[in-house]
C-alpha cells in the first residue's frame, strides 16, 4: 500500500518525517510531493526526503494566492495517482484524494483557519486534544472524523530528535538567542501591521545578546542593520537544533515557539495575528510560552527565564499514542 505525503509549509517536514520512517519501515510505499514555499524544499532536501515539486505560494495578494492554488490543484490532479492514503496538513491533498476516491488524513492543530475547505473531503482529521473541538465541528468536521491524541503536535517529531553535536560549529558564537520574524505576508495578519523585529533586535543588542536571525523573505533581511553579533545562515538550519542550542527562542511563528517550549527552551511568541490557536492558548495557560508584542516586556522575561533540561519521555508517549490511533483506522 502507498501513502502520499504532501508538504506545503516548512513545519510539515519535521512533523511528517517520523511518520514517513514509521510507515516506510512497516512496509508501506511512500510518495511525496511539495509546494515551493520559503524553506519547505530546502528542508526536504536536508532530511533526504525524495519529492516531486508541484506549484508555489502566490504571495500576499489574494488574487494571486487563488491563482496559485488553482494551478496547484491542476498539477496534482494530473500527476498524483496510485496511492491508498494521503497524509497532509493542507486543503489540496484531501480534495485530490476525494477525486481519486482514496481516504485522506489531515493532520491539523489549527482551529482558526477555514478548515471547511477540506472538511468534506477528509476521511479523518488528526489533532492534538487541545484543539477547539466545537469550532472544528462548526466547520463541518463530524465528531467521528476527528481523532485526537495526547500532547502537542511538536511532541510527535521531537520524540525522535537527537541533538547534532557539531551544530555550534555552523555559528560564530556558542551563546545566542534566536529571532524569527512574523510572517507579515500571511493572510491571518491584519493589513497595516508592522513588525516589532527592528526594535526587538536593537534592544537585544544593547543588552549584549548574540542573535541568530532567521528571515523568511528578503524584506525580513532589509528591515535590520548588519552587526557582527547578528548571524544569518546562508542555508536552512535544523529548527530542532536551533531550539535545543538557543538560550531563548523569540518568534512570530507558532510552531517554532511550541518546539522550543516542548524542549524546555524559554519561548516567546510575538505572533501578529488577532486570533490564537487552541494549542497556543494552552501553552500560554501552562506558562510554556510567553506572549508579548512589546520588546520592553520580552527582554526582561528572557533575562530571568531559565532553560530547563530536555526531557524526551512525554514526546515519546505522545508519539506512541498517535501511532496507535492511526494503526487502528489504517490496518
């Protein structure tokens, strides 16, 4: 039997990597496709995942987003065949699976996106238990379709993580904080919102921090001034190594803050959207992640917050729970 994995965003690479290994070792054939969007392709190559490339991101403008999405639907329809299940975290793969009369598994921890776009076409929606179930139901995901596992999505792939002992050789310093800008181009960011990164970087430098800076776009690079204490890698780095070795993670991206939190690294979210996912609300509630868009609040927090020892046992338990749930409905 064949599982088709479709990657459209960088976080999908880390999440699906252990599932590819798990089901590949269980005798399933694996087929992978990807969308050209920021670091997605580079990360697939970094993990030696073979894939076919279909489509690209349409950018900030809504009309171009729609055109790019329709173009990707067309390319997938004419090129993806001969599979038994699809695994994805997007809208495209469930629709193509439905057209091929094959069951689609959508792995989703986002309860504020328009999930009604895939709800009719997904056989199952697989989510962490902290997702807002009522919201998912209102978007057309029937209770019998929603499979929930313990813990957070990030536990699934952190369970297999082993730190790269040579990681720090790739950086010009041993002690540093990592800054990842907000995705201002994302549809969930209100028009007119400005990044806090220039002010945040300036104040971090005044406090003597070394900074690993991870921009998405050229515009992210353009909004900061070069400094010997700021390092921008030429190639994508393993995000888990970044979380493990950083003194703190300061990010506008949800997955990155949650990865750091699960690993015990002080995590700050300065997410630019108006609504938060259920999983983020839970992490704020448990004080695993600190939220603020005020640099004058963020700096004192990371100065006093201590890094915890990395404990992988809870991640292992969550991963086994997910595998058990999937095997019950697939085999």
